[in-house]
């Protein structure tokens, strides 16, 4: 949805809502693109402790 400057003037809480939505979307993207692959990597290696002892 496209907002105009007039929309923001008429509803000041709209800016806070847009900012919070953007913050949540960034956090979800960081989790999906960075955190989950790292978590999956360590989870897959923790499931095979015999490989960790070969050091």
C-alpha cells in the first residue's frame, strides 16, 4: 500500500506502525538469511559427536 504525506499527517500512529513493520521484517530476514543457517550448521555437527573427536 502506498502512503502519502497527508496520510501520515492525518494518522500520526501510522508512522510508528510502518516503522515497527519494517523493523520486524528486517529481523525476520536476518534470522532467515544469517541466524538459521548458522544454527542448522552447528545442529548438524552436534548430532555427530564422533566427527568432533577426530581433531
